[in-house]
C-alpha cells in the first residue's frame, strides 16, 4: 500500500470517527446547481469557480453519481447566483430591447443581431433573466446606440410595444438604473415578447 493511499484511508477513518461524512448524497446540490444556472452560471463556470472537475457537474446533473465528496458539495453550495462570472444585470438590456421595439425594430431580429438566440431574448424581455452575459448586454447596447432614434420596419412591433406600455429611449435618463422610472408613458404590467 502506498503512503498516499494509507494517508487517505487514515483520514477517512478519522472523519468517520468524528462523524464527518466523506461522501454525501448529491440531492441537496442538484437544486442549487439549477438555481445557479438560472442565475446565469454555466456548468463550466460552476466547476471552475468551485474548483471541481467539469465532468463532476455533468455527472451530478445526469444522475451518474449518487454521492460526491463533502468538499465538492460545500464548494458548490458556497457559490451564489448573483455572483455569476462575467454577468451583468439584465434590466438595461431589457429596456433597450423594449425601446427598440417602440421604434419598430423586432426584438427577435435585434436578439439575433446581438447573438442572443432562441428563447433567451424573450426571457430577457419578460424579466425571467435577471443577469446576462456581459457580451450580450454590450451587443444590445451597441445596436441601441445605432438604432434607438431611427424608425424600424415593423408596424406590428410598434403596436405590440404600445400595448405593453413600453417606452422609447427618450423616456430614460439612465436606462441602466433599476430605480429609475420612465418619464412620460405609464408602463403596463402585462408583458409579452411577441414583438
């Protein structure tokens, strides 16, 4: 038996004697990983930040392991959704997309131009994504600077924006300030992203 193996076995015996489990069920960490992912974390970012093997995250989520080391669980549970790396609050991006829709720019087209595909752009507009990748926010901000005051091609998008009570770029002093209220139009509560 190698010295390394002997040390590991001795440490495991000592943990058991002290009542400290070496390996624990994955159940408590699965929900936390899902919460982190909703907060904008990727599996790779979770693994790298928690300093665990990337395959471990995959194995936990796909039920390929029933238990993992206590250190792994603790490292993952210490991560917080709001600390997602390279993520920024989505509120400014959401307001920019809405303001572009007011001008007649279809949200799906703006999303595609910014590299935001599928349901991601809808989730931003309806407020399901609180934080988004910085590069997506910067891409939307660039498009916003180019098009915010130029009429877009879609009358239907303008109609949907009006029905939702969305406001133009001119309604904001600081479009990224979560506490700022738009000047002028009153925003409605129901929100759709059909634009």
